[in-house]
C-alpha cells in the first residue's frame, strides 16, 4: 500500500475548539511518551494497555479515537527515541513541541466534492474545516482509486493521507541510466537502436549546502558562549536549508520521471547504500551525501506511485571500467574517461553506461540490449536545469508545502 500526504491550507482560521483539541492532543502525546518511557514500551497497544484508563480520566471529554491516535503518535516518538539511543546519538527525553493532532480515517469525514472536513472534538460536538482546494488537490480528491488515510491537523494547514495499491510497473521500451553526482545526474537514454547522453543539473544544491554550512559554522563561533541560542539558530538554519534543497530535489525528480513516463523508460540508479558516511569526520562530504540519497528516495517513491520501473545496481567500479573492452582503470581520471582501446567519454556518462550494463547483465532492464558503439557522442538531452525552476521559485520566507 502506498501512502501520499497532501497538504491543504484552511480557508479560515482553525476554530477555537479545534485549537484546544490540538493542545489536548499534544499533552496526551507527551504524557503517553512519559508513560511509555517509564514502562519501557513503545507499541500503541502496549501504551493503550498501561495508560488508557488514566488518560480517560485526564481527558474525559476528548473523542476516544483521538486518544488512541495520540498513543500511536507517542509510539512513533518513542521508537525514534529508542533508535537514537541505540545508535549512540545522545537523545534527551523526547517531547513534542509542535501543536498537532492526528486522526485515523474512521475518526473524521472528508467530503471530497466540497473539501469540507468534519472533525469530531468530543462526543456530540464536531467542527467543520474548509480546505483550500486547487487543481493540484483536485487530482487527489477526484481520483476515487485513492482511499483516505489519516488526517494530520496543524495550526495553519492539514495533511490528508491518500492511499492506493502500488500499480504494476510497465514493461519498459527504453532505459534511462543515471550516475548520481554532487551537482547533476548524468547518464544515457537508450532505446533499441540508439543511445544518447542525458543530464539533469542542480548546481545550486551544493551551493546552498555550502552556504548554510558556512553560516552554521559562523553562528556556532559567534554564539559559543550561549549554547542554547546557537543550537536554536542552527536548527533554524538547517530547516531552511532542508526546505530549499528539498524543493529543488522534487523539481529534478519530477523532470526525470516525466521524461521516463513519456517514453516508457525504466530508470537505472546506483545503489548508494555502500557509501558509509564517516561520523563527524569529513563533514563536507557527509553534507553533500544526503541530497543524493534523498533524490533517489524521491525518484523511487514517485516512480512507484506512477508505475515506472526503477532498478538499483551496485556501482562498484562503475567509474573505472571501460564498457567496450572491460579494462578496469586503477587511477583517478580527469573529466574524461580514456581507454587504451580508443574509447573516450565524459567520465560520469561512462559510469552510467556501466550501471546500465550491470542492470542488463542481471536481467533487470527488460529485454533491452545496448551496444556502446551505437552511442551518439554529439547529442545531449537536458532533463532539468535550474533555469527551469527559476520562474516558479517561491521566496524563502513562504513555507513550501512538502509533498512527501
Ligand atoms: Zn577499453
């Protein structure tokens, strides 16, 4: 089952009763977190068992379903906490600060025609939340193959989860194989009779990262006497950075997927799992790794939703191998891969050809065959470049509605 959260703004401010429901819900979550820590349990059911009765007394008026869903949220918080502790990341007693509540799909009603949510606050008392519905939202509301999942209510907006069974991926007519780099995806687009270079460029992501990294460093130094302020400022910096990078990654992913969908291509990517980031050392390198992983995540997730096949292959030696004669070079190259057999090509594109060969040899690229000799060296198709986003770039202060 695939789930997609779609954010909606509200047409008017949250009604007073809903606001206090958010506060009660947060309180219930934090109480449940404490109870769970004490009893060393994390599952919703276990939390329910140990704490439901007390809760009912503390929150006698809250709709019972919401209480159960508070246990669910608390369970998630506790599991996260436990993971962090296990990993050795110091983690204080977790505490939900953000005002929020989550309602399971039996605990609210959404009229998909009018975009009006009926949310029970307590027995016999409901509020109406009117959603702002754009064309983008209509796609989800009108698609009856999507069922409704949970509802998350935040002070200014709500997130509705839409669910569907993963569609069966199509049988590809072509393949896009992509080598993932700090500032671009470089690769080949291959049909039965031709192959040409493709590129999706995102140089601004590395620039944003570098800038935010420098700014954080400066903040840490400047506020060295005040750790709390420094930490808060850094967190804010980090959030802003994430939002800006995230926005661009979605744009890149959308362009790649659109290209693939129109040509019925499978997408070949390298498996980035092997790249272990060294903790605390080589901070720069680590910083530049997460956007690439995130980009893969976004591409894979969206592809699944649309039924576009994605293949991940082991990238070992992909940047050092000659796809014509199979020689493996043991030295670092400039921007061009050169081989004694006469083959030469941009090293990133060369790597993508090797990824494709791996996918083909493992039978993961449908029935497609590829002859590197048929590669057209003089053609390059641009899947994405920053200029394509420049027009739609929202300014930094407005919050971007994440589609995750
Ligand atoms: Zn060679």
